[in-house]
């Protein structure tokens, strides 16, 4: 859509219940310093959008007409320039970090500062521009509003306020072109639709299925970061639904069968993750990864066992294989991969513990995550846990004396149910097909 189809709308923030105090002190101070030095500076994107929706913004991103070098001159040692593909300034204020981005112009192909790949993907994007140019290269209309706390004005370049009111997620410009420029925008469509509970504009949604394959060209580090944001967005259940409808799973998890995302384990884990975030608790990115990759891990473990491997080494080598392959898609950091493996490796140990190892297992640093995982499997109907999720839950809740009793019972061989039928004589199977 050419920029001429939009008319700049100006709003008084106070009319929408937004006041400078709603913005973090660090953002106010950064905007103040830049303004004092003669530059324009605004809160942009999620900060403005979430305030308008009555939500608590996760952070406040700043946009300015100062170039990264000029920002550096204003803040000196309190500023660090980062990034190549997309240069940004990190400004520190009382240990808080703010992202300060210079207004960008639409990219032009193959110049020194901007480059497009054969698929139309922007691989370098550092041409500075004016505020209205900057607005139109943002992703959604609702993310292209600028708030200046000192003037109390909100500038709306792409009818974002209208879309806020009608709860519509709309890509600015021609959606297919915008996805080709940056395929990660497709994942952002799913994430923001879920997080904000917005309706998807038809034209925004339509090209995604056909273009989802473009995500394969994205750096696996960026895809990991995006997957992390998705898992922790607080609306993972709705997000899984959107990802399924838009065929976006396979770009992130090509080896995971699509129906895994509809499995009781994944659904329950997504609900638990959302509940934790709702309650202000932290979520470990490793946990949901462990859940999503579990079926695949189990498939490979079975192959190892069928080959005659023992249970613990089978789990370990299957885990390593799964994580090595998945990391080619989403670069799982080493410490996250270690936690995923710890969670998996604990499963057979927690399923069939001997009494003497129980006290050792319970003090392992990853016991809690492993136990949560076991319980979740059990609650989602996985009977391979032999009810041990509930057993461990009970064990942790009772007194030391009662724990002793539980441990004694644990080593007792389980009595086989008695049968009244007369015993059959053992079948003689020599020379039959089954015996070969
Ligand atoms: P939140 O931080 O709550 O996840 P946000 O909208 O602030 O949401 P960020 O990823 O912090 O999202 O990005 C800040 C702003 O930068 C966005 O609001 C949007 O205007 C712009 N932006 C981010 N990623 C893209 C992208 N891939 N393409 C175009 N614009 C983008
Ligand atoms: Mg943000």
C-alpha cells in the first residue's frame, strides 16, 4: 500500500488516559536527553500500543532522528551501538537498558547500507529516514504509533488507533511483500494475534500459508529468540492454535509431527505455562522445548532400545541427537539444551526409582523440572509413568517418618493379581515360526 493512502492522525495522549508517568523513568530520561540535544525522540511500538490497550508494556522502545553515532555522543559511555543487519543503540539508565532506534527509510536494493536477497529478503537495513518513512516500514498499524511524553502527543501514521479500537491486526503495506522482506513477521502475526486477542485482517493472514517456507532461510539464532518469545508470550494456548492454522509449525520444528501440537501433553503444558505467567511466575524456556520435542526423543530412544542399548544411555544418545538436529532450525543455547536433557534423562529414573536413590534424586538441581515434567505426562494420560508422578508429589508432602514407610513399600515387589484359572502348561514352541 503506498504511503499516500494514510493520513497522519494526531491524538492527545491524555484523552486516552495516557500520561508521562505511565512511561518508565529510564524512557522519560532518555527522551529528555535526546530532545535537549535537539533531536526528536518518541516511545514507539509495543509501549504505545499496550498503554492504549490498558496493558503493562514489557518495555519501552525509543525511536529518534539521531543517528547511532549521534546517540553515542549524547550518552557517551552510557550507550553501546549493537547489530550489523539492524544497527541499534542500547542506552543504559540506572542499570536499565533501552533500545533506541534511528528512524529508517524504506530499503533500496543493493546499496552499501541496505541489501535484499534473491527472495526479496532484507539482509541489511541501515538507511536512515524521516519519522513517516520509519512508521511505514514497521510491521503492524498498531505498532506504528509514536508517543512524545513531553508534548503529550501521539502520532498515528497508519490508522493504528482505528485498528486498536476494532481489535484488528493489520500488516502495513502489501503483506506478501512484507513477509518476503522479513519472514519472521509471519511468526509475529501469530504471536501478536494471540497475545492481544486481536482478529486477523484477511489480507494479512491470506499469504502466510504459502510463504511459511521462507522461514527456513532465517538465521537459526533469530528463530530461537522468536520461539522463546512465543513460548513466554502468556497466550501460548491461543498461539498454538494460530500457528497450526497458518502452517507455521513445520518451519520451526520440521521433525516434529504436527499432531504433537494438539496432543494432551503439549496442550496441558501450554496451559501451565500461561497460568504461571499470569501469576507473575517465571518460565524456563527449556521446559516447553522439552515438551514439544518429547515424542521425537521417545521415538529415537525406542530405536536405541530396540538395538539393544540400555535405558539410560538410550535416553542420553536420543536426547543428544534430537537437540543437535533441532538446533539446526532454532539454535538452542547450550545451557537450555542441558536443562532439556536433564529433564528427559530424569524421566526413567523418576519412573522406577529404588528407595536408596530417592534422597539423591530429590536433591538434584533439575529434580523440580524433571518432576513437573513427569507429573504433566501423567496428568495428560501417559501411563508409562506408572503413577509415579503422584507418588513423588505425595512423597514430598509427607513427614520424614511417612517418607520412610513409602520408601520401604517402594522396594517391595508388587504382588501380581491372583488368578483363579488353572495354570496352563508351558507351550512347546520349538520349530514354530514365533520361536525363530
Ligand atoms: P513486545 O516488546 O511487547 O513483544 P513490540 O511491538 O514492542 O512488542 P518489539 O519486538 O520490541 O515488539 O519491536 C518494537 C517495534 O519494532 C515493533 O512495535 C515494530 O514497530 C517494530 N518491529 C519489530 N520487529 C519488526 C519486524 N520484523 N518488521 C517490522 N517492524 C518490526
Ligand atoms: Mg518491545
